[in-house]
C-alpha cells in the first residue's frame, strides 16, 4: 500500500445545490485523465501539494460535501480545499433580465464556480491546450503523466511537479507531441513556480499579474486558470477559437463572432461572465456553419 494514503484528513462543507459533472468537468483533462476521476456523486484528483503526492476526494452526502484529503499535509490540504469550495460564487443571487440565459441557469442547476488547490495542474493543462485541439492536449497530458509523473493516492497518477518538469529536456517533451513554443512555455512556468509557488487564497488580480509576467502565457491561458481554477465568476476568456462564435450566436443570433463583439455582448453580465460562458458550453448549443 502506498504510505501516502495512510495520512488523511476529513472535513464536511455545505455547498448546495451542486451538480458534480457540470462543476468538475473541466477539472480533468478529458475522460481518460489518469490524475482524476469523476462521476455523478464524487470527484477525485491527485496532484502535488507542498512538493508531495496528494489527493482530494469530494463526495456528496445529501446537502453537504464530504472532503477527504490524502498525503503528508492532509489537514492543511483539507482546510484549503474546504475554503475553496465555500468561496462565494454568487450562485444563489444570480439573476438576469435575459430570459434565455435565466432559463439555462434553471435548466442546468448546480453549476458552481469554485477554487481548487491544484492550480499548478490547471496552468500546465492550459499551456498544453494553447492553439491545438483539446483531444491532442488530452493525449499530451496523458503521455507526460505516464512518462514523468508518479503514482499517487487513490490509485491515480500525479502530473509532474515544477521541480520535476524543469529536469525534463526540451526534446523529450517534443517527442511526446509538444511543439517547441508550448514546451518552452511549460518549462518557463515550471522554473518560475519552483521559486514562487502559488499561494493559497491568492487574489484574482495577483494571480493574473503572476501568470502574465511569464513569457508564453497570455490572456487566454491566464483567464482560463483564474476562472476554471481560482473560481473568478467574471473571468472572460479572450483569444479562443470557438468561444466568440458560441457567445455571439447564443446571445445575438450571429453565427460569426469576434472577441470584441463577444465582450460587448457579455458586458451586461459583468460579474458573472464566466458563468454565462460555462452555461453556454453546458447547453451543447451547436453554432451553424456560415
């Protein structure tokens, strides 16, 4: 038995309502992510925490969530996870005059925007997704985890830590499918993280500043991490290939969109722009080809 699983801490938090698959779908990199497991009632994720393999298991129990942390720093990790789950995402008070969006919010209940303690993994996965198809990023994530990661609690694999990533030669990442630009960005981020790791409960603006100063990380990657990882309900994601078309079609009936038009249409929802984006993705709306 892996000894890291013997150190546990449990905490119970109230987050209701919550739909696990909607809320945690973007916390794993595809259905075959070796670092995460998701079903209707639970979510499990393995990652490095305080430079040690660790894991979180979140299970629904009526109107509460049972959070179990595994690893050498289990109590600290359980506390940080609980705080992130309880971060106010304004779900209960969300309202809008847009009847279509309000109907989506009611038809897709339990979509929560929460902070997670694996921001390193979120940032690395966002870097992998830069300018390529998601299915290709999924494949690279699995290959890197299998080749350079380690075994973690709950039978999951752990994506390499910053200390491990900086030891990987560029050509090894390229052999696993990464182009030179993304590989260089990943290694730059890892080098930065070795000396200035993410701080728990870091403010959104501080996190943005921290990410944007790393060459190769721009607004798309930054807003993806701040929104999907740190739980900023107002994160708007510029520079995406498909998102402007989805937003413009859903909110204005326009099958072709641009970042500028998308931001204009999202402006009335300021404070909740990421919620609108997530609702539109979850709606599975198909944008007609022009």
